[in-house]
C-alpha cells in the first residue's frame, strides 16, 4: 500500500481538442499512454479516449471532462528526465 503523497496530476492542454491530444502524446518519451494509472512507469491517460471513451462529447462536457484534459501519473523515472520530457512535449503548443 502507498503511504504519503502520490504523483498524480491532471492538466489541460492549451488547445482543448482530441487532435491536440493526438499531437501531444507521441512527443512524450518516458510517459506511456494507457487507460490504467498508478504503475511504476509514468502513465498518461486522456479521459476522453480512455476512461470516458464510451461517453459522447456532450456527456463528457456535462461531467466536466474536456477533450484536452490529460491525467499524468508519475512513475519511478528520474525527475529531471520527466520534466524535460514534459517540456519537450508541450513545446508543440508554443
């Protein structure tokens, strides 16, 4: 069992669209896209295409789940590697 704090965060992409998500995810080198979260490796899961894929866009909006929402669960990789990886992936929106 886990004790203390975890490494889960959620954030919105600057462009709120599934197209933006599809451009962002391949740029990550350390994070792996998956529906499940909380593994030893860093996992990234956009709810619109994972946990809430069965919902329509309207249903997700009513639930407060925008298309550009990203869930990010940090693993045991080096912190500096994860930060650099995220900066690299987010550069696409600069």
